[in-house]
């Protein structure tokens, strides 16, 4: 049976940290930025970690 392929989008969106967590980019930063406050846009710039309830899904997408 052939190997399972990893999800291409997930490979580009998630990076594994040294402690085994996954780093991701925040949503709502792509367009209509004029209606968002300066503070909100600044906070959206920073990467964050994937929530522990979603880690199983991310691992499945990357390692399959």
C-alpha cells in the first residue's frame, strides 16, 4: 500500500517547536484592515501556539 501524503497546506501553516507544540499564524489579518484598530492589528502580527484541543488534528495532517 502506498504511503499516506501529508496535507500540503498544513506543512506550510504549522511549525513544530522544540517543546513539541505547534506554532501558527493568527487569523483576520489579510484584508479590510482599515476597520481594525492599530492595537488589534499589532497583536495579530505575533504568532501563537495551536490550542491543545486541536493538536491531534494538526499532527494527523502533518504526519499522515
